[in-house]
């Protein structure tokens, strides 16, 4: 009988939901929890034992760290308040569980956290011969302009989500780096990533899960600079054959130590395909079934304990 795999996340997440349903179809019941649900389930953790609910979790079970907790950017909790401190303590507990024992994770928490570093992932890609855009993070607007030039974009160094002064949720997306932005931007207080702007013909979403890799494409002509701001773009991706890009994407995932990755690449009007971003907990279910299904099945097979 397969050991119950650990799924760290919330079943309202469509990605985790599909994986859980397919595990159950194989008569494997996962243990699902995150920083919010774990206290309600009950837990006990010692040096050599982990109990969740009334179930002892043995080291030979496998795990998938999908999300440590639901997004907190809409709550507006004051830093240092009781809700904020309590939440951060629960997230720390999830990290402790993820490092506990010798359990095999789809992506270990340490590799996952390192891979979320935008500059680190670009440096790794460049080191192994993948084309990447010129990039800088600097508090000095003049240094940014010298390094990147006049035709550039700016994107958040981390999550672009925030709560404004009136308590309303907002999001910062990739945008052109204009003279006005350079003049008024406080790049020291809130560091941003600045990159050269690439004349894009196609966006590629390359998804890797172990040795399984699939690609989808989106023509750039019909969509804004950041295609995520257009709802219709999410349903406009098509399956795409990109063997050389997939080979490089698989190598990059291996070099960063992630068992799953959702990568963004660009096909320029001239020059080689260019890597721009790797998300070790990104999305893939919005892609065509021929792209999404093999990735989902690989994750399910891994959690079932298949070699």
C-alpha cells in the first residue's frame, strides 16, 4: 500500500486539486495541509517523529511543496501584529516539516527558495550557455540606464502584489522603463529588476517535471508587454515543438535542483530563444491538455512512489 504523500498547499488551488484527485483515482489518499489548515488538523513534531492529525508520517512517504500558505497580500496585517507574527510562525513550521527527516520532495525547500531568486536563476542560465537578457538591480537610476540602455523594462524583484494606503489590493506587472519611471522610481527602497527590452515574436511557457518537459507558445503581436494582464491570453496558448529549448530548460531545472519548473522564454524576431524566468511553483493547468497532462501525470507518479 503506497504511503500517504504530503501535499503542502490548499485544495482550492486548482493545480493541487487535480493532483489530489488523480492520486485518489489510484487509491492513494494524500495528506494535504498548509500554514493555515495545519493547526486545525493538529500536529506533533519531534526530532524523529511527525504526526499530522492522527496519522504518523514516515520518512518513506514523498512530498510536494506547492504553496506554504495562501497569499497574504490582501490581508493588510500590520507587520509585528499578532496575526502577522502568528502567520509567520506557522510558515516557519511548514519549513521545519519540509526539512524534517529524509523524506523525498519533488523539490526540496532549500532548492525551491534558491530557485525563486531572479538574479540567481539568470546567473545559472548564463553559466550553462543559455541566452539571457542584460539585467541589473541597482539603487542608482543612472547606473541602470548605463547598463541597460534606453530601451528597457522593469519588473518586481519578488512578488508584485501589495495593499495600497486605502487597503485595496494592487499588482505591479512588467512595464517599460521610461525616463519618467527612472526619475521618480526609488530603486533603493523597493529594488526592481531592470532588463533590456527584447523585440518578441513569441512567448514560450516551458514546463518541466523531472525528465518530462512540454512547451506552449503565445504569439506576442496580439498581447500587451506582460501578457498576464490580458485574461484572454491565458486561453490562447498552443502546443509548440521546441526540442532545443526543452533540452536547455531541462538542464536549467537540473542545475537549480528543482523537480518541477514553470519557465518563461522569449523567441525574439532575431537571435536565439532567450530565458527570462523560472518559477519552481508556477502554473501549468491553463495550458493545452497535451502540454499540461504529462506534467500532472509525472507529479502524480512521483507522489505515488514510482521510480
